[in-house]
C-alpha cells in the first residue's frame, strides 16, 4: 500500500493539533514528511498552550517529524508531497493554499476558506490548474445533530424555510480555556489583529456562513454586517460580529462572539419554516409545529456518524482512495457560497451599509 506523504504548513491555529491527530490515527497510511510555520506579522511572546510554538512542538512530538523548514516554498521544492494540512493565519490561506494546489498537492485547510471572495476564487482556480483537491475542515461537520437537522429540513418537516439562525456556543476568546496568557502575551497573538484575519467575525461567523449555505442551497444576494470589540483590547480585531444575509427566499441571522459566558439558548442551527420551527441542541433535534407551545411536537436523537467516515482524515482519505464524495460542507461549492456571505458581511461592517453580494456563483468546470 502506497503511503500518503503529508506535510504540515502553519501552526497559527490550535486546531492543527486535532487535525494532525486525526490523520495520525490512520497509522501506516500516512508518511509524515516535513513541516513549516509561516512567519507571523506579530511574533509571539508566549509558548503557552494554543500558541504557535506550542502547536508546533505538539505536532512534532506526536508525529516524530524532524524536518522543520522556515520557508514553505523551500519545503515544497525539496519534498515530494501528496497532501498538506494548512493552519496558518486566516489572511494567509489564499496565498499558501493556492501555491500548494497549483503544484498538484491536495490540501486540507482549517476554516474559514479565506478572508475574501477574491482569494477563495484564486484557490478554486489553483485546484483546477493543479488537478488537486481542496477540503475546508469545519468542526461542525462532525456533529451528528447538525447532519440530522439538515436531513429533516431537506425532507420538508417544517415546510419551506424562510429563516436560518446560528450562533457559536460559550466562548470568551481563543485563549479562554486555561492557557493563562497575560494581556501583553495576547497582544502578540495573530487572533487579535485584523490584518492577520483575526477576530470573532472570521473565527465564528464563518460557521453560520457555511451552514446557512448548506441548509439554504442558494447564493446570498446581499448582507448587513456589524463588528464590535467589547472586552478584547489586545489588538484591532473585533470580539463580536453579526451578519444578516438575504437569500432569494430566506434570511440567515449569524452571530459570532468571544464575549459569551453562557449561550443561554441553543446555538442551533435553529431553522424556521412555514410549517414549523426546528431547533438543534447538540445531538438533539426538536420540531415545534404548534403556535404558543413550548413543548416540541417531535424530538429526534442523532445517530453516531459512520465509523469509517467520522473524522476529516477518514473522510478525505476515503475520497482519495475510493472516490467517495466529500461531505458538502468540506467541498468547494458550499465554501465558495459561504465566502460570498462572509465577504459581503465584512464589507458591510466597514461601510455601515447593506452590501450586495459579488454575484459570482462557482460551478465545477466554469472557472
């Protein structure tokens, strides 16, 4: 059996640890070749958990990789690769991922796909040019309850959908899970700087953008976005963001927050149809189809995902080896539509006005 030669590029996002662990669990299918971080705009003052130095050490300790490059182009020139796992700053996705794809190297990149539609379309074009596959990893993809909610909505259980809502769960920022960074240390982390693609908008509003694209199956037409900073004075990025997105026959209300002690209500998706409302709460999906009732008419429990396709690693390798379709949320169509929402919402947050979608609808073969 031919091993898949894998490199890791970028250690800015702490999700690199779970991504690499998922591929590491495939055992002898994977050959860990080399890794490289991308030079940050703001050098970190900390090596505490979830910082880039910590992430790099965790990955090299796990995989045993000893080839560590300081320039990813040198790595690419020196090492034949099949796949790269990319977790650099959000703002660098466009350049790094496009370079990899154009060389014919498959890529798994952490969400969001990019920080502009222009970058996302360049990535899609590079995938076509290089004949390579791009998958965008979303932790929400591996939540059975969300998949069950989509199935029920698609079956028409609440009728025609006119509103989709999603907000992230409890979060007080990327370093609120016991890392104990000082304020000075936080100020050097890319998460808090807009030019690096930091902020709650790209970190959390992207989930609602992806899921609304999948659930509503139509391109966004216009959006209003808002960004604010309530409790993160470490840089110029926001710690709170919202998008109101207009589709042909529905609206999506998306919220991303680094300032939420407790979510209070289910994060969702909560989907409103002409015949009822569907509420997703973890792996429990409830349907309400009677006015003024606080008791659901039906409650469904999601089954576990298929064991052979329950991680990004298993899903991607199955696609490479067997040609099984990637989950729609990992694929280009949904992610390019999600980028339309994010791009339009971000532009609106800058202009203070309703902004119209770029109106470029990706279809395979049309680039």
